[in-house]
């Protein structure tokens, strides 16, 4: 026998899932707004106070004067006393020339172990040479894996460099293998928005395209040094500033959408409302939902609470009706055979079947009422537009019957 109350549980589950999919939006505002004014606009736009103000957009993106890398890993370095890169290279080269490879490793590691943070003032050639010397010394010291890694880092910094014939050719084959491996991964396009960015000692010009190989690099900007890791599989990396990205977010452009997607994933935001004066933009599921809308209009694409309640109520009503009809039909099958002849031969059986029939009828009637109420709520929502009310159905059930009601705020 089908459980007569199963449709109620299913309906409740459907309502719960539908309600859970619309978490409270997060509100970010432009530099000319504050939390109070943003909350006022958000309440007018969303039609309720169910949101969270996260604060100033620019501050949420990053500190003033910093650089932001979208699509890559950027780690700021703490200031520390760094040995002279030029001096370390000269010393390490001398140890290699003397075939004192253990001493060469100790020498070059004074810089290599601190990279990328130790490379803020180094040129591209110096950064390459540090890892190149590290590879030669490690290879001749019997550590081929370490040599391969060092050669790969050198090739990532400058893949145009050929083998330096000033050194014995024994490690050359391994170096060429590491170079080929670095070049086997397609270079990643860099969109440079920020002024004054240098990668591996090379100046990048804002507004001009550039590329970078996958792997670890040294990035400097405004006196700050960063470890910059370009991931495999990246299509493009955007190097920007918090102020420029904030303008992009407020304008609703692709760079702004990229930052919002990453921030939403990191912070667990399901929906973001960006407020700039009297204009608000809604962002969800990795894209802008509407171009823009004033504070007196509802957010396009966000189902009003009344519409959600109406559809959920109608669905619950339909489930109740089906459950009631099924229970009633099952009770009739227990009372009569297909020819209409009675099957009940004792009072206890009669009471049991009669109770099931009454419960089925009650469920069917309650379902019909609920379905009509849900349809009414849905029609009102579609005709009246975005309401400032929320209504949900309430149910109660027992072996004696069911109860139905509506609860909410108007």
C-alpha cells in the first residue's frame, strides 16, 4: 500500500530545496557610497531586508596600491635582507669552475632558496643564471632530479636561452629536456591593466599584450615583490589594481565578472548585488543577470517570494490530491472486488478500511484546496509584479485528517 502521507513529505522537501537555492544576497557598494545608503538601495531593489552588506567594493578586492592577478596565484613577499644576486652568481660560478659542486650548491642556495622573494631587484638574466647554476651544480653532484627541477625553473624564466658553452656539456641533454618540457605547455596570455608591473625583471606596458610560461615567476609592482605562479590550463591572466577592477565591477564588464566569480567561489556567495549610487547590478552563477536597474525596480531574474510560494503551494496541493485519491482507491479495492461484491466480513476490518477511505478523501479535498490556493498565489504574483510580502503554506496531518493554512508577512 502506498503511504497516504508520502506526498506531503515530498512536497515539503521540494519547498525546502526551492527555498535553499535563494540564499541571502551579498551587497557590495562603490567608493562614493556607504553601508547605509547601499542598504537602502538594496532593500528597495530586492523588496526585503534579507541581505548582507559586505562593504566597500575596492577594499574587498585588495589594499590600495596593490596589484591583483585574476587567474593566477599571487603571494606578497615580506621585506627581508637579501644577499647580492650578482655577488652570489659570481661566487657560485667560481665554485663550479673549480668543480666544488657541493660548495656551489651552498652558495647559489643563498638566493635560490629565497626565490621568488629574493628576486625583486634582479634582472631576467640573473634570475635565469641562478637556477642554471643550481642545475649544473646539482647534476654534477649526483642529484639529477634536483638538477631537472632547477633547469626547468630557469627555462620558465627565459626559454630563449641556449646552453652556455662556457660550461662542460655533460648536463646539456638534461637542460634541453627541461627546456622542451617548459615549452610544451602553451604560453598564457597576460592582460596588463596595472601600471609599473615587472615579471622576472622585464617591464610590462599597461594596455599591451604579453605572455608568460606556466610556472613560478617574480612579479614586482610599486616596490612590492610577489611570488607569481601561472597555473597550467589557464586561458588568460589579468593583472590589474583594486581601483580598476572596482570600476569594472561597477560597469558590469568581463573583468568585473571574473573577479566576482572568484570572490563568490572563495566566500561562498550565491548572489551579489553591486550598488553604485541609485544603480544596482545583480550577479549570480558566474554572470550578470541584468544590465542594470534603478532602485525602484525589482531585480530581473530573481523570482519573487510570492511566486516561489505559489508554485510550491500548488505543487504540494497536487501531491496531496494524488495521495488522497490513491489512498481512497486502495481502500475501495479492499472493500469490494472488481464485480462490486463486498470483501469485508468483520467489523474490525470495516473500521480500518473506512478510516483509510475517510483519510484519503480528506487528503484529496485538502490537496484540491491547496492547489487552488497555490494557483491563486502564482497568478497574483505574475499580475501584481514583484511584491513585498512572503507567503508559505503550512500543513498538519494525523490519522484523523489534515489541516492546511498560509503563513507569512504582508
